[in-house]
């Protein structure tokens, strides 16, 4: 009996963010969670899908700093968060969570 080894690799959501609709849907779900570290990780996924080098140029931050800030291990500073969101073409909006 021969055993065939199956090669697998870890799941990486960045491989599935193919267009702006995918990116927007992903970010929308993450924002509903309300976890700043999860938001940072999601922005990191989006940045990797689009290209971290370009994001570094657009934000003026080093790639190493971006990888650390967007790892999801901690929430980045609000300054970094806003720089990254602007550079990726996003803006935060406010909506009431209570029905009137």
C-alpha cells in the first residue's frame, strides 16, 4: 500500500482578496467585530494582497514597521491606522447602532 503525501500550506486570506468587492466585504465583516487588533490584521491582509512595498511608499512607513503594526498581535497607533487606511483608499464613517 502506497501512501501519497498531500502538500498543504497555511490559509492566507490575502490570496482570496481578488477585487475591491472582496476587500470591501472582508473589511465590513471585520469592522462589525469591533476588535482593533483584528482590524489591524485585516488591513495587513489587504496590504499584502495589494503590495506592502507600495503601501510603505504611500504611508512613509517602513515595510518592517507595517508588518509589525498590521500583524494583529496588537492594535497599531491611531496615527498608523489612519495612514494605512487612507493609503489603501478607505475612510471611516460613523453610523448609529441604535434604531430611532
